[in-house]
C-alpha cells in the first residue's frame, strides 16, 4: 500500500483517455503480473533505458478503470467498486492480467439477474466474451417465462438472436404465445421501414420466413390477429413458398386450418364440394318441374310428372357431371396459371442473381471493366457543337470548363467536420463537392467514376465494407481518377479497438498508396519540416504548417516499388516523418496523394484548436485544396 501511494520512486507515466490524465507507477510491479507491459518495459536492450522514465499513452481506457487495475496490481484488492465490469474485463484481457480477468468474470456471473441479462447478452456479443456468453444464454433459456413477462426486456433482444432463442426454447414455454409476441415486436420495429419497400407477397415472405421456419407451433387465428400487413392472408403467404420451406412449415405449423398442404384435408374438401353440387342440382330440377306442370291439364299431371321426373333426374345427373368436370378443369387451369407465375418469378430471380454476380465480378476483377470500350459522354460546348468525350481525356475538358467535381467519402458525416474540409477544398476554386457516408453503405464504381477526384478520411466510426471499398478505389485509380487519402485511422496498422476503420482491399494489397501503414502518434506539437519538392503544385502558397498540440499523424515511410512511375515525399514534419507523399504507378493510372495529418482544422471548435487540431492561421487549407486540385486535373 505504501508503494501504491508513494510516487517519489516511480519510473513510468501513463496518459489515459482523450484528456491525457496522468497516472504514475513502477515498471517492475506492472511487468510482474502483465506480460503485455513486460514486453514494453523490458525488451532486449532494457538495461540501457533502466534509469529513464517511460511514457505510455492509452487513449482507449478511462481513468477509473485504470486506477482499479493499478489497485489490483499493487495490493490484490478484490473489491472492484462501481467501475464498469465489461470495460474492466476488456482492459484486463488487453494487458493479459489473468487474475483480474477471472475476478471480473465471476463478478459478472454473480450479478446476473432477470433485469440485466439482456444487457449482459448484448455486451458479451459486442466485446466477444465467449466464455461468459454461454452462461448468459443458459440463464435466459432457463428463466425465459419470467424474462418475457417484462415487455421492456423483450424489446432489448437483438433481432439476429430471435431465431436462435426460438430454436433452443425449453419445453415449459408456451411457444404459440411467445412466437406471436416476437412477431408483434418484429413487425412493430420494422413496419415503418418495410411498408415503403414491400411491393409483392414475396417481399412479405422474405421478411417473416426466418422466424416462422424455426417455430414449432403457430395458430392461424393468432397469425391473422397481428394485422401489421392486413393486405395479405395466410393463403397468399403459403402459395409463394418454395417446396423446402413448405416441408418445414408442415412440421412446424400443426394447428393450421388452411388446407393447402395435407392431401387428406384436400380430399375432404373435395367430397364436401361434390355433395353441395348434388343438392344444388336437385333443387334446380324440382323448380323446373313445378313451372312446367302449371301449364298442363289436371288429367295429364300424373303422367307428365312421372316422365318429367325420370327425364329430370337424367338431365340433372348429366348437368351434375358437366358442372363437376368444369370445376375440375377450372382447378387445373388455376394450377397451371400458378405454375406459370412461379416459373416467371424464378426466371426473374435468376436474372437478378446474374446481374449481382456481374457486379461482384466487376468489384473483384476490376481489370475486366478496363478492357471494355471507353464510355462516351456527350455535352454541348460553347460553340453549340456536339463533342464526344472518352474517359481518357474527360478531365482535361472539365478543367478547361472549370467544372471539376469532387466526392468526399467519410465515416463521420458531421456537418461541422465536412463543412470544414469543404472550405479547405474551395480555396483552390472547387465548388462542386458531394458527401458520401461510407459508414452505412459502400459506393459503386459506376457512381464514383463520374467524379474528377475522391477525398477520403475516416474517424472512429467503421467502414460498411473495408475490402470492397478498397477494390473500388483501386478500380477508380486504374480508370484515371485521382485519390487523396488522409492517413488518420485509415492507415493505422495496429488499431486495437478501431480495426473496422482501417482501409483494406486492392488499393492496399496492390501497393497503390505512397505510404505504408503505421502506428498513430499524437504526443507533441509538430511543424512543417523539410520540403523536398518546393515547386510542386501541391506546395503552392504553403509556407508554414502547425499540427496543433497533438499533431495527429502516423509513423510510416515511403511504399516505393521498382515498377512505379513516381513515388516521392513532397514534404516532411520537423521530426522526419512524411507529411505529403504522392504516387503514380503508370501514365494511364491516376495520382494518389496521402496527407499524413488530421484534415479538420481548429477553427471548427475553439476549445479543440488549442489542444488537438491544426491551427487555421497556418497553410493547412492550401495543402488540402492544392492536393484535390492536382488530382482533379492530372
């Protein structure tokens, strides 16, 4: 306890969180229980740095969590207090402190209850705590009746776990009631989004089949009481199902009264229809006989009756046969029409699948699209003459007409951030800038190819699909498009918590970027250092640059290959790390520029300008604007 409170002999300083809060400690004590710290503090040449004070920056861990870790390392204290157990478990796994991880797991399982079990389930899935996840799922399944009685806990169940819960339910649960509750919740959450998109019964089936196929009992009356989609009935629903899914529903829905699947019920309905036709035919013949007997004499009524009764019975028997055959023919015609509709529907689905395969091939093999005929674009010039423009000289014409278009791809589409970057671009005369949110979806090559250049920067938020985005950017550069990438989060090679914010795909694997991936540095204030290419267009009007008190950048180097036409560092930071680098693999490909900096200026927020972002009084805007302009023209 004395060493924990005494800070006179400490030889290590931890800077925690975004506020860089200071915690001091001893290397020996942290290295004794943590192999993670042992590798950092005691490498092969540790005796050369034994008397030096080490500084470690940990931006992803809060101060309260690390103080609890320090208390456990120094004193072995088992009272964790009010700290978040999942954050503490995540940190102990990172630092490889086994005793603390076991203690956190036991604390979490001891505090498991009906109220917090769904929250624990989501947290285990989010942080990938598989050891605790199995125990939490068992607790939920064994106590599902009590948990499901509270509607607030039911609303916390994730959508992707509904089918697994249905398939693993115990025998003491009322399955019909539970399934209807899950249907109500699922339709309530999705009705506002799906009703605008649903155009056919097939869309309706594709939404609800994942839940029904896993169920064991479903009453048709309860199904109709949902009334979320009153346009369709259960009969329409079953007609559009495939054979495999029908077989699943035959076993699952034992109490359905539709009469579509079972042959016995179909034969019973068939006999009922036959008896009904007989009764109708008899009643019709009797009415005809009575009308004819009114016009005859009283003496011939008996004979006429007998003959007409015989003739009438034969006639009605023939009518019964013909009507019955017509009904059979109608049923066959209806079945044939249904089969034709199914065939048409299957043909359309195959065509859609082929189109999707072609699009995927264009993403995976971008060279196939390059070999096709060049796209011709038509516009009416100043002399009112129609001119055909190919992709190869599209940019020269646009630069002449001052119609340069730039696409801003980002994972953090905040208005303040995007407006600040757009202001920097507009310093070079670019007015047409569009924003694309890569956190929700991935752009298509057909969409981005109409832009003269693309500006990419990512923050803490992940990409929707890292690999596909990298393949599309590679295809765009091969097509002649210019690319500007800010290295923050996109090129961090050792991102522990933000792996999905990194850039992958062909743009990385095929060495299109001028800089390699590296580690994030944000410790000291840095300035513009040596300029290797002072006459380059990117350095026009750039005399000084101040990255702020943190100066976000990546510790990296040039990614130069022998086959590259051009790969050079235009300017450096004052510590020798590249600040601006450019690469062009061949004349047909577009240029790629990396700005090893955070693109947001301190002018957006005066509080952060003193502390993190580059100063707006320096030439950061010129660096961004000149880079985008260069990639748009060349």
